[in-house]
C-alpha cells in the first residue's frame, strides 16, 4: 500500500506537542528561501535558518519564507517560540500526515493542504503543504524541493501583478489556488486514463483491464480522501472573520471554493464512470464465457446421437437385418450429415446459436 | 469521452483572473446583438463591440446585450474595466467549464447556467450561458450562435408582455426559465428512450441493449452533474436580498426553483428505472443461458444410457445369450424409445423442463 | 411508460404564466359544484361558471367551489383576474404535472397534492388536486369527475360536524387528510400484493414472478416520487404563520403530517421487502438451476465408467482371455450395478447429492 | 405478512377524530387498574370505568390509571370530554397503528411508544403503549393484559423508591425506560440468533440457512421501523420546555435517549452482520457447487481418452496389426492406468483439483 | 460473537440508577492509585478505598484517582453520595456497555470513551474508560489493570511538563488523546493486514482469504461503531461552555477532534479497500473456475469427433469397403492427430483458449 495516511504508532503515548518529524522521507537536501516584496520591490534570497527571516520584519515589505525539504525540527521549535506559535501547530507542521485543515489564531492563520500529482496514470503522489500566515509574513513548509511555486514567484516578480499590492492573505490564496489547479491537472489525467480504458474495453476486454480498473478505483479512494476535506477548509475560511482575511480576498477564496466543488463533482462522476466500466467488464467477460460454453455444448450435443447410432450398428446380434443391406452403410453416412444439419437448424431457430 | 468538464490544465499556474478563453471551440462567426426596450418601445440592433452598448445607458430603456460565439477576450476586458466587474467574474465568463453558480456583487448579479440539449437520443450537448445583470443592463454570453433566445425576443416584441413592464431581474428569470424548460424537453427525450428500451427489452434482450443502457446511464451521470447545482443556485437566489432582485420577481424564481426540483425528481426516478432495466437485462440473459444449457444437458443425459446399452451388445464375449435371440434387436429398439420417454417424463415431473 | 410526470416540451419557450391546459385528457363532461355552509346551513348547487360563485361572497357562509373535469382555461383566467390570483398559480392549476407544493400569498394559500389510487394491484393512477384557500372560499380543481369528495360532503351536511364550525383552513385540512388516507389504502393494496408474491415465491418461483416484482419495484419509484414531497408540503404548512391558518387547525395538520411520515416509513419498508424478495427469487432460481445441473452431471458421471467398460470388451484383440470365460458376461452385469452403487454412495457421503 | 403497520383502509373517508377502535384483536378480558401514590402511601385498586379515577384527584396523590386490553371506545370518549383531551389524541389512543410520537398540549403530554418482544427468535411481537401525562395523573393504554408493568409497580411499592418522591413525568420516564430496556432484550435475542447462524454457516451452509437469514433480515426491517422514530421522540422530549417536564427528570430522559442511540447503533451493526452472512452463504454455496462441478468434470475428462482408446481397438479393419500382438491387451490395461495418473498429475500441478 | 455491545437483559425492569456491575469479567485483582500533583510536586500512592482520596482535597494539589479492575459497586455508591454525582452517571460507570458520551453537570464533567487494541491482526479488544472531571479531581475507571496510562504518568512526573501547570481539563484531554492515539495504532495494524491480504490476493487467491476478508469486514463494523460516536463527543466538548473547560485547553480538544476525523476518514477508506478486495477475490475465483471449465470442455470437445469416428469403424455392416483397405487404419490415426490440431487452431483463433 504505497499511499498511507496513518500517523505512525511510534508517536502514541508521547505528550501532544512533542516535536518529532513524521513523514515519508527525511529530505536530504532541503533549503530555505526568503522572498521580500511590496508594490515597489521584490527580492529573493537563500536563508540558512528560519529565524534569520525575522530580521527583515518591520521593513514595510511582506516576507515569504519557503522551507522545502524539512530536516528542521530545531528551527521550527525556535521560530515557534519566537513568534509564539501554538505547540500543536508546530507539531502539525512537522507531521506530514495531517488532514487538510484551517485554523484561526489571534496573530496568525494556519492552513494544511495536500497537493496531488500523478507520477504516472495510476499512481498519485501526495505532498503536504503547511502554511502559516501572519499579517506581514507567510511561512510555507514542504517535503519536496521541486519548483512547485515557480508560477507564483514569476507573478511576484511582475511589478504590475495584483499580488504585489495585496496582503499576505492573497499570497495564501494564491497557494491554495495553485493546489486546486493541480487537482484539475490530476482530473485531466484521470479522464485520459478512463477514456483509454473505455476504448480498450470496447475493443477487447482482458483480465488486466480488470486489474487496471481496480487500481484506478483504489487510487480514487485516496484522492477523494485528500480532496474532500478541502471543501470544509474553504468553507471555514469563507465564514471566518479574522482581521487577517481581507474582505477583498474573500471573493478570491470563494472562487477557489467553487473550483473545489467543481473538482469534487468531477471526481464523483469519474467514480460513477469507473463503476460503470466495472459492470461492463464483468458483463462482457461472463458474456464471452457463456458464448464459448454454449458453442462447445452445442458441438457436443450434435455428436451425441451420431455416436449412439454407430454404437447401434457395432452390436453383435445375430439377427440385425440392416447389417446385410447393401446401401445401409452409405445411407448411414447420409444420416450422419442430415442429423447435425437438422439439429443445427433447430438450434438456430430457437436462437441458441 | 465527448462530455468533458474539467478545466484544461494549461491554465494551472497562471495568475487567477488572467483572461484566456477556455472552451470547446473558438466560435468563428459570433455576433453581438443589442435589444433596447421599455414599456413603450423595443428595438434590436447589431453591435460590433460590447462597449458600444454603454452609449445607450441612461435613456430610460433597459439594455440586453447578447454576445453569441465568443472570440472576445479584449472586449470582455474592456467592458469589465468600464463597468468595474470583478476579474474573477470576467475569467468565469471566458472559461466555459464553470459549475452553475450565482454570485451577488454590489452593482450586479452574476449567473452561470448550463443548457442541455439532446442532439440524438443518447448524446447530450452542453452549453454554458453566463448572465451579468445590472440594474439597467443584462449581458448574456453564449458559445453557440443559434436562436435559443428566439422565444424571449418574440415576447419582448409583444407590447403587452409582462417583460416590457418589469426590470432586468425579470429578464434574468426568463432566461433561467428557458434553460429549465429545456431540461424538461431533455427529460421527455430520455423518457422516450427509456420507453423504447423497455419495449425492446420485453421483446428480445440483445447484447446491444446492454450497451445502450450503459450509455444512457453514463449520460445520466453528466446530466445530473449539470442540473443538480441549479437547485443550490436557485435557492441562493431566493435567499438573496439584493436590491437588484425585485420582491415580485422572487415569486417567479420560486417557480423555476420548483421546476428544477421536479426535473431532478424526474431524473432520479429515471435513474431508478435504468437500474431496474439493467437488472432485467442481466437476469433475462442469464435466464436464456440457463434455459439453453438445461435443454442441451437433458438432451445429452437421455442418450447416455442408450449409448451404454449399445456398447453392451457390442461386446465380444463368447457367452452372451441375448445376441442369439431372434427378437432381441427389435426389442432393444423398443427400449431405445421407452428409456428416453421415461426419462423425459421423470424430468418433466421434477420440473426440470 | 404509462406513468409520466414530465411537462410536455410543447410548453418550452412560451412565456411563463401563459394559461394552457396541460394534462392527460381534456375532460369531456366536467362540472362545477358550489357548497355554501356555516354552522346553521349547508347547501349544494351546480354552477355553470366559476365567477357565479363570487356573487355569494359576504353572506356569512363559507363557499366551496368544486371544479371537476377541467375544460376551463377561460374561467380560470377570469376568476384569477377577479380574485387577483398570481398568474403562476393559475398556470399551476391548469398544468396537472405539478410536484406537490404549498405556497402562501397575502390573501390565499395554494396547495397542490396528488391522489394515488390502485386501479389494479400493479398499476397506480395519479390525479392532481389543486386547492385555493381564501378566508371565505375554497376552490378545488380536479381532472376526474368521480365522487372522491363524497365523504367530506356527507360530513358537511351533518349539522353537528366540526367542519361546520371551523374555517376554510379546516376544509383544506379535510381534503389533505382524505388524500393521505388514500395513500394508506394504496399501502394496503401493496401489502396484499407483496404478501401474495411472498406466498407464491415460497411455493414455486417462476419467471413471471420476476416480472411482477420488477413491475412492483417500478411502480414504487413513481409512488414514492408522488408521496415524498408531501412531507415537505406539510412541514411548510406547520411552519407557516399565515393568518389564514388557525392555530387550532394546525394541530390537525400536524396529525396529517404524522400520517404522511408513517406512510413513507411503510413504503420504505415495502421497498426493503421487495428487494429482499428479488434476492430470494434470484437465489432460488440459481439454486434450482444448480440442483438440476448437479443431478444431471452426476447421472452422466455414473455412466461414464460403465461405457468405458463395455468399450473394453468390444475390442477385437486376439488374446483377450476374459472374452472366453463363461461367467464373464453375467459378472460384468453385476459390476454394472456395483459401480454406480459405489459412486452414488461416495457422492452422497461427500454431500454432492 | 404477520407484521402489518398500515391503517386499515376502512377508516378512509371517515371524519378525523372519529373514535373507532383499530387494532389487531379487540381484547376480550381487559381491565383497568388505578395506582395512587405519593411519598407516604401507595395503593392499588381495580376500576370498572376510567371516569371513576377522576374522583381521586386533588387528594395530593399521584394517580396512575392502567388500562389494559381496550374495548373502551365509550370510556375514552367520556374521559376525553372530561379532561378536554384533543379528539385526535383520543383517536390515536384507539388506533394502535401509530408511529411512535410525542406531542405537547397545554395541560398534558402524549406519548405513543412500541414495545417489541421476540416470541421466538425470528418473530417479533409489537405492542403499542399510549401514555397521557397530566400534572397529577398518568393514563397508560395497552392492548395486552400481561404483567409488563410489574417491575415499575414493585418499585412504586418500595417506600424509598425515587418514584415516590418525583412527579408524573418521572413515571412517564420509567415507562419509556422499560420499553427501551426491552429493545436491549430483543437485541440480545437477535445477537444469539446471529451467533447461532454464524456457527451453522461455518459448519455446513444449507438452503434453510438462507431462508433463516432472509427472515431475520425481513424482521429487522420492521424492528428498525418501530425503533428508529424513538430517537426523534426522545429528542423532542429533551427540547421541550413544558412545565410538565421537570428539569431533574430531563436528565433521565437524556439517559433513555442515549440508550436508544445505542440500541439503534447495535441494530445497524446487526444489519451489517446479516448482510455479511448473506454474502458468506452465497459465496459458500457457489463455492461448493463449483467444487462439485469441477470434480465431476475432471472425472469425466479422465475417462474421455480411455473411451476413445477402447473404441479404436473395437474397429473392424482387416489390417490392424496391434490386434494380433500377444501383449497388446495387457499393455492397454497398463495405459488405462497411466493415462489417468498422468492427467491427474497434470491437473493437480495446474491447481485444478 | 466475541465482540458484544448490548446491555445484558438481566437489567431490564430494574429501576434506573440501580448500581449493578455489568461487564465482561469482574476483575479479580483491581487496584486504586492516587496521583497528587501541581507545578511543584507529583506523588503517587495506592489507595484501598475511593473515599480516602477526598481527604487530600483542598491541599492545592490536583488529584487523579485511577481505579482499575472494578469490583467496587459499594465504593462507587459511597463516592457518588459524597460528591453528589448523579445516579445515572454512577450506573454508567459500572455498566461497561456504554456508547462513548460526554455529559456536563454543574460540578463535574463525565466522559465515556472506548479504547481499541488489536490483540492479533483480526480480533480487536474493547475497553471502556469512564472519566469524571471535577475542578480539582479526576476519577478514571477501567476494567483492565495494565499500564495503559503509563505514558501520562511519566509526563506528570516530569516537572517541566505542561500537565503540571494546567488544570484537570488538560488531564482529561491527555486521556482522550491517548485513546485516539491508540486508534491510530489500530489503524496501522489494519493497514498492515490489508496490505498482506492484497499481496496474497495477487499471488494466489484461496478460500481462506475470503474468510479473512469477511472477518476483517466484520471487525470493521465493531470498530466503526466504537469510534464514530467519538466525533459527536468531541464536537460536544468543543461547543461546551462549562467553566471546567479552560479556553486554552479547548485548542487541544480541537486537535483531538481533528485526529478523530482523520482516523474516521482512514477507516472509511479501509472499508472501501476491503470491499475492493472482496470484488477482486470473487472475480478471480470465478475467473479461475471459468478457466478450468473452459479447458476441460475444450478437451472433451476434441475427443468427441474422434470417438464418433472409431465408433463408425466398429460397425458390423457387411459392405464397408474402407475396412478392407490396407492403409485405412494408419490413415485414420493420421486423422486422429489432424482433427484435434484443426480444432485447437480454430479455438485458438476464436480466442477460446
């Protein structure tokens, strides 16, 4: 089971709020990047430590600290102490088996979301992104180190971009929007897979299609489990009245919410399609089997009376007049053709062939 | 998969609010039509540009700008800037993969609805209609260029029509009512298809019926996905207290809401009927198969003892007294008729035939 | 599909509120009856026109105008204009494909309900009854002309009846109660049908039972579709605070509501029973089939070694000592009885018979 | 269908509130018992008429009138008139086909509950108990005359019992608690039945187990139908603010509510278990069938080549050298053992046996 | 049925609040432990009686009385009287068949939760823990005597632990958190079981896998029944405004709530996986069966025409010219190889093999 969501039981019994990294793979080569931007400027620089970022506070710039590839239990603890972040939030950041969630605190907002990317058509890769939103700072924590945020950074570098003029809540929105956009990409991949299975199913149903459909169904279980809570998360954001969420940005969150509803609708219809394909597969397999059995049975049935007849004239009775007729044997051969012909006609008329 | 709802992933990563046309086919020959009407007058004229329409504001007439076949990213941007329409709304207008929705803004209301029309009995064509309702103007955006709105225009030209005396909200209602009326037309077509399948099913269940039922079931998935959100849309309209929605018009929106509930009820019962038909088909196929197998097996079973008997008298023992009896052979033939008759009687009495 | 609920698509495109009669059969011999009653008097008289009824207003009597068999588009229009009834209500009265509903207006209440009566055990006949309740008048519109309201009229004629002392809302309640009582009659008929199928199922499962169960299941889809919305209707009545609904009458509406819940519960359990019967039928059919196949296969299996044996002694080898033994042939016959007996014993012990 | 819930249709058309006894069997030997109790005293006496009880009001004692085996339409009417009980309540008392319900009136509360008792493991007996709770009196109406209330009476006779110090609402609670306790007894019986079926299922799945499981499933439909509404009833009691319901007693009602939730949970899990057992039964039947068919088919298959061989040497060609070899016949017999052995080995290796 | 939830019916009829121990096994060697702690100190001592604990109240220390292995009906009664605990709560403590619940009283809070531990991969052991939370005392009642609370005690002994500085509500939270952590451990075990079944299923589907899957499904019914109510319990805690629940601790309860949601999500996806495995198993069994039957049928079919042929030349007609041809017999043997080869080629081309 490649896709696992449970919290390793090693943690059971530890006091809540104990900071231990729990995740798939401790990243070997993580890095921390700081982006400082406002309407006038936008600069990017690497950091070696999360706390360095705090030095730039109060400069009138918004700070976005991107922490990718986490080997940073100590740093998280330090920054948590510095910014008075609740220990449970710190724990959630380090434990990458969270359910997507949104939590409001006095000074900051906390998001956990899941990106889903299809590595190939039937395996889906999950990644957790934790987002801490302060009035002037945003921290993002990821496990991977790829360029997921590339598009957002490009936009930030564009001096006319709306992001440059709006607050940290808009940056948080941009991240959520990116994540939901990836769901659509995933849905597209799923759609292609479904289409190709449908084509194959019409052409020739084979045993491996069944395995493929089951795998797809299995992957859908995990995809739905990751995406469905996003609806609640975004509903909670919309109902939230934190001063950190600008009224103007709320319109954008409503838009992501609509997208999430749409992607969930789409996944629901895919599930129906997949179940329909399973029905078609099973029905076509049983159809083929029935067809084979029927033909073979008819074949056997035709020979049964013939075999009886040849048995009759193999008997050794003294008084069997037919045995001595000159044309008996050729006539019997005629019968050997007429009886099957008659039976086949009968079966055809009854619709058995 | 002809019916696709997902947002092309090409958009993933672009800043939200970027105006790109996303849809099935960029219309080659779209046109813009302006209708100006009030209780005294009703005039129709073609426009080459959306912004031309603004010149007619303030004349005491209501304006209905119909934009059909969209190749108009620039125009939408211009009119959006002119009327201060939210960028996300503009984006939704150009992206024709929206979920049906209703949104309230200070100066305008925004509807997205889906018309469904059956091109033939088993394929359903979707079209998105976006409606922007200002106090004195209505913009409608469509992908197709056919005469969908013909009936509404005819009514507008009738000087006694209620539409001439009521506001833009009533025009919006008329459009929604038209869309929901088309759902009933679609439901009628579905009902005819279901009826014809039911007739065929009783006459002679064949393999292609199974495919037809599965196709119908598949199409139902997409129909439901397009229609179900309309319930929420119309509920939101009814609960809305925007000054743009007249109290008098609300009664009419309640009526469309009732119609939507009715059409959803109808679709639900169709789904039950389709599932029932699937059960009947599968059961009748397995019934027929069983019938064939049973008859052939009985047929084989009757010959088995006979074949054994002829084998017995084909043996070459020196001392087999029957072989030398004069009437043995004719008596055996008698047995060849009596044994099957006896077996058939037994099988009939046991209800196996 | 005898039971159809959709609105004919001919209406699509017409302005809402256009008064066209839409229904199963334009009644050929409808009639209008007026009942005038109060605590002192109760009189019944035929009318030729709905508007005649208005002349009796203000006499201190309550008026009940029963319009049965509708060929009265003009009259409905006239009375609508006279009493300022909303055009959509008039449209709903004439269109007999409504969903059960309850609507409150300033001067009147509007109910649409569906009576269900079983013509025979497997076909259910629907009729729509529209009820307009003013403070001093009640209009009822029906398609049929039979004596559905006979019981209510009898009670009205009884000078001690509670109806004579209460308002028009109580009359409306009496009509709804009558309709729901008919649901119980229908439920009784369904129960009898289910019982008789259950008995038949235990006795001998036959193919036509499958068809009967499927028909029953199909009819249940339509019955549920007609009855389920009554729950919402009666909930809406109970939550309504219109001055037309007396507090005292509300208790009675709560009672009808309870009855509706009960009948829906009952239908739900019938649905479960029907599904259970389907399972039993399918399982018993497959059981019988298996039984037949098994016995026949065992039958064939017993003869197989015998046929082999007779074949052995039909061989023409020069050196086959058994052929010349005197008791070989009788001994073989003994074997022909012992081998089947042994096999049968073995099969029995293995539980295959 | 022994368990029937519908209201006999004979009642259809009668005015609501008409007092007619509707129930399974008019009790032949009912009786009325009065218990008078307060903290100081507790007396029990038989009554011949309900109205006699009223004479004891105002004595500072609480009155509990137990009416068992109802042939008392007149008495109910009389007491209803005396105490101004709503006619619909009187009707509900006499009609024993009610849904469990709770209704609040100014002077009294009205409960309808259903006791369920298993007469044997697969048939459940329903009884309706109607409870009228006044500030100083409780009326209970039952169909049966057995000692259902024995435990409550014993407690009342105990001078230290809490019941002696609390009001009529506590007595009502005690009755509901008794009813729900019987649900647990029923659940225990069901559990035993399920356990014994599970054991039997593992030992040897037989056709009558299928019938037993189906019967159990059928009975579950009716049990759920009777118990599920209790949840709403007790929720309504908890939300009720009638002065007749003491704050202190509410805690007890919350407790019965918890019990009801628990019993519903338990029934839900039983339903899952029963469905699981059905799956296991069906799968094991088909497994056994497959096993039998497979063995017999293999058996037949082994003899097929042998029968062919003996046929070969039964042919009458002039030139068949083998026929004249001395060791041909014994060698053939050797083959008759080697071929089956080879085939069996092959089938075993392929996993077909 | 090892896992039983119902309340033994022996209790039916007893007055509510009667203190009788109801549970799986009266513990033979229970013990009571008292922990006294505050920010300065933490001491543990054994008690022989619950009431002894009361002597330590008012010392400024928080008291945690752990009662493990209950044979203590009298003690519970005594402590209940002393602390004025509601009799129904005492009853719930002694009856270990409760549904998880949370109840608020003026002076104390009452929790019932269920720990689930897998003894081996397919059997789950339930234990009920009742928690009484006063402002300065916490009572925990368990059936088992193992070291479940070991981790919590260790943390209490750590002078820097957050528990030492927070109130009894935090201790209650710690217990709930421990219980929910054990659900994750259980989920891990389930996941391992599912994984191992999946592997086995791919390798070779055997009959005992079906039993294993069914057992797993059965156990899931009970697990879900125990865990699902925790959602309501924790929701009720979060909505509660008792002064006993500190605002700061509420954040922690929200965290356990999130964990519960996550574990329920996980169980839901396991249920889907298990159902998927069942489908795969059934399909693979039927596939294998079909495969066997098909091969054997083809095998039989190939010999049928051969057996017919050898029969032909076993006939005893006087005039059969082939019998006297010299090469007839060898040619026939050639045919015996050609006919099967032809048939096999035909079947292969038709895809039947």
